[in-house]
C-alpha cells in the first residue's frame, strides 16, 4: 500500500512547509473572529481553557505523529483506523473528515466573501466567493510545492500579526502601562475599574460565569484548533517524514499554545474582559486603543488572508483524504489518479464541486452570519468524531505493535493514559454542547443519526474484495 502511494504522490513538502500547513489550518478565524464569543462566556478563564485544550491536542498530535512517522501514508487518520481498528471505522474516519472539511471550506469562503466587502461593498458576496474559490483551487491543481509555498506565505501574515500583538502588548504592560487606561495584569481576576460594569460582581474574578461558563468555551476552542492534524495528512508528501514529522508535531503544538495563550493573556490584561464586544474582534479594539489609525483595515486584511489560508488547507485535506480512501477501496478508484505533477486532480475537482455550493449559498443567503454559525456547529461535531477515532486507532496501533514486539519510532508520551484522558475530554465537550445554555442540543442529538447514515453508505458501497 505504501509503495502505490509513493508512485503517485510527490515528496515535495519540506519541514518548513509542513509546520506552516498545520499552523495555517489552525490559526485562523477561530482566533480572530471567535475570540469575542469565548471571552464573553468564560471571561479570563478562557486562558486556562485554551491551555488545557492545547495539552489534550498535544497528546492527540503525538499519537497521530507516532503512527504517521511509522507509516507516512496519504489519508493517515482513515488509513490507520482501517488497518488497526476495522473497515467501517476507516470508512467513517475518512468520509467524516472529508465532509467536515467541505463544511469548513464553505464557512471560510463565506467569511472571505463577507470581509471582501469592506473594500468592495458594491461586489456581491457570491461573486467574491467564486473568485477566491477559482483562485485557490487553481493553485492547488499545479503542484504540491505551489500549495506549500502559498500556505507558507498566507500563514506567515497571521502568525507575524499574532506575534506583533503579543510583543506590543507585553511591552505596554511592562514599560508603558498608562498608555491604555486600566491596563494591568490584575484585570485577570479583579472587577472592572472603568466602564459600565464598574462594581458589578458578575464581571469580576477569573471564573466570572462559573464552571458552566468555563466549559462553554471548549467547543468554540476546539473549532479554533481544528486543522492541526494536517501534519498527518502531509506525511505522504514530506521529503523526509521520519525527521520532519516528529519535528513538526513538537514545534507546532507549542507554537500554537504560545499564540493562543499568549495573545489572550496580553489581551485580557490590557483591557478588562467585560469591556470587550462579542461582535467586534478584540484585536481591532486593542489596535484602536494604542492609536493605530488603520486598525480596522489591517485586521480585515489579516482575517481575509487567515480565512484563505484555512480554505487552502481544506482543499489539501479533502483531496488527500479522498486519495487515501480510494487506496483503501472506500472511494471510487478514479480518486487514486494523479496528474503528471503528482497532484490528485480528480479528488480536488470533486471536492471543489461540492464546496462551490458556497456560491449559491451566498446568493440566496446574503446574511451570511447565520449560515456561518450553523456550519461551525456541525464542524465541531465532525472534529470530535475525527479526533476520537484517531485516539482509539492509536490505542489499537500500539497494542498491535506491542503484541508483535515491534518498536515504533516516535513514541507518544503517557500511553495509554493520555488516550483515556483525551477520550474523556472529547466526551465532556459533547455533554457541554447538549446543555440548554449552549444551544447545540440538536446537533448532538443528530450525531448518532449522522453515523448511521454513513454506516448505511458503507454497507451499500463497501468493496467486495
């Protein structure tokens, strides 16, 4: 199986490409647009929520990294589930992943179209969505190296921005705390001293909304971390997977923790969380407070490139997953075909056809926010399924290798306890989403039906051999 994949896919991705592919798929609209909503429900405790989620994601990524380093193949999560767990788990993992990233692609293109209107309000959102849809797909149809370079530069823009926010905010807190009124590290636990909520006990403390508010932040945070598993999918096209995959896994997780935890730590120290708007990005507000005249223009550009970066990753995800499913005979064999440049063009085109539904969606639903929120809610369900299957597949992967006395190259830490902790964490998120306060009860109830539909498709279309 590995040999057939080596023939078709080209190993053109360097360590630099792989790290930025994962960073680009993760540091996106979930950070720049979702920050306000997570802060509103959790207050300063959102910092702890991001830290805990980052630790769990590190465990999951080390588990995937161990498998991908040992067997660097396309469609990694589906491949390992299929090989070490069973045919249906592999089928479910692959098609769920593909559906999840179709939805994510539609959501990101919708965001791109909406933010394009900041400069071109006279251009309909569906036209902007169509333009960027064609542009990014054209890049992905050239070579995998072209995709890697595009993702490197798109990801660089938002990563430099986050670093600038952390460094600038840290400098202000240490050396010029009076530039922004009320800026102090004490904002993380004390009541507001300025603004409309002065003296209100509901807006003080590290956990202002209690454990329920703290837990409600996790589903939104999970969506923000989605895409980090791209490292596993890129393994089949890495130049030296046994060296680059372990390096990328270890570095990417810690960098993302620094970006998220660091940016929120600075942000919530500069301003008391109660003064931040849910609808407006907190980063725009910080730029405004320090007197940066072009704050809105700059952040709009950054959000636009962030969404394009994530959509670029979605195309890569979908095409490589379809390719891997075809190798496993869980998808039509046409998706195994690549062009002369080693790109699975058939898989890209079919995924693109479904993602192009973003054009009529924006045509018939000009109020894009409602559609965006629904897509995000279903994406979180898909993420939980995807990560849960990876964790269980790793348990079976290790049991298989231990039973046959085979050593793996990049062992994940705290096995098997880290696996059980991750399963408990993902289960708790589903419970949280079912709470009346969160408003995702229907999506959680739909989960068994969703899996049942995929199972029926598996029984109808499963290969005979």
